[in-house]
């Protein structure tokens, strides 16, 4: 147990740097303290996984209650620009998958990966059938990693931050005499040596950000539940998927027409697939547990599409399906609770 969240994040970075798969877990307040470490991992291109269980804020806020107010914070945490991935599982099964998948993304793209859940989901208990989780589907992808044999064959030295077309530089685990390099949080050249030279800075920024472009092709589009072409589409992410799904079932059983568009991969957002999914909807209602409809804002920022209505809740209690169904009767705009 680390003395604080800063130490926990730095310990995870150190473990990942040495070749271990490492993650740390926190809530929103703890993640605030970890932000500088997120930038450290971004600059040194060390795979780091952080699971952030959101609660009501700011500050201590509602320490035992739930909220979804950290989405935009997670996407933009730390100063400067660097690649990271943000995913948000919507069920127990998806939480299991997010565990191994977040490590794959972090090691493949050598960047921080933030798994967003919330207090409601983190403290929920659920019994699953044995076949609910496919353990055979688990994959381990450690990305572009040089073996000792690969390093033995190097003739012109090892460049940890080598410029590549994909932006992903071959990674070597410390310990081999040919894999000695500097890992600096200052801007650096291919060997890791500190420099503020103009052209190198441009190329390094472009190299790192190309990883984001490469990763976008791997991010999953939103998933549709319910009848295609429904009159109303509930747009959601994270733990609101459960009550949205139940609300849609109740609406359809009562003679209405509703489906659910669930977002699990939130950054980098696969913009083309998201745009196509949103344009196929007749009426969209974003259901979120925050005040400012952060997913709706993200969708408008990346696709230019504004949802037709937002339904938000921020009292620390999770949505009930009945609340969602009732919120659809509110005139188009924003319904807040």
C-alpha cells in the first residue's frame, strides 16, 4: 500500500518500465493527484493502466456515492498533448474484458490507458453463469518488444524513441547491455537525451501523436441494443448502460419504440463509425450521471453532431429505468435531476 496516490502511480510506472504489467486504482480525487504521473508516462512512453472509479465531486464531494463527471477530465488530464486511451465498461462482463484489454492497449501503444467506472458499478454484486465470461477470448499483446536475441543482433545501437511510421518505437526491457537508454520527462531525441532543438521537437510530437491515429483504428464503435430504426435512441456510457437497457425494454414492452447506443471506447473516438451511428438515429437522448452532459459534448466536439436531448442526474444515486422513461416525456432540451 503506497503512502499516497502520487506514489502509487509512480510505482506502477516504475514496474511497467521494468517490464511488468502494472496498474493502479483510485477514485476521482486520487486521480487528480496522479495527473502529473500520467504526463510522465506519456512523455517517457511507458504503458500505464489506471482504473478510476468516479464519485461525486469536487474535492471530497460525495465519497460514498456515484457520478460520471470525470470523462473530459480523463481525456485531457496532464498538461500538453500526448496519446492516451479511455475506455468505460458497462457491465461486470465488460469490466473483466477491460482488465486484459487495457493492458494490451497500454503496451501496444506505449501510453497511459484509463478505465473509467464509478462507485455504483464498483460496489455492485452480481451472480454470473459460468459461460458469461469467455476466458478463452483473453489475449495478451505486449506490443513491439525486442527480445534479448533481437538486441544481440543490433549493430548500430538501440534507439528507444526511434522515429517510426506508426509512432510506436520498439521497446526493450532493461537488463540487456545493448538496451541502456535515458528516459527523460524533458523533450528528448531518439536515444532519450534531452534536447530543445526545433526540428527534433516537431518530429517527436508528430511521432507520439501518430500513435493516437494508429490506435483509433482499433477502437470499437458504439454498440446498438434493441430494434434498429427505433423512434428514440438512448445514448450512454459506463454503468448507465444497465438502466438504459432496462428502460428501453420497458418502453418497447409498453408499445413504444426505443433502443440504446452504448459507448465503451471513448478516446480516441472512432469518429467515422460514431458519426454513422448517430446519423442513423431518429431522436437521440444522452443519459449521463453528470451536470454538463460530457459525452454529448464530446460527440459534438468530434463529430459536429448535437444530440436532441440530454437527461442528466448528479445527486449521487444511480439512474432507475423508470426515471429514464419518465425523462423522455420532457420537452426536447435538457432534463436535470
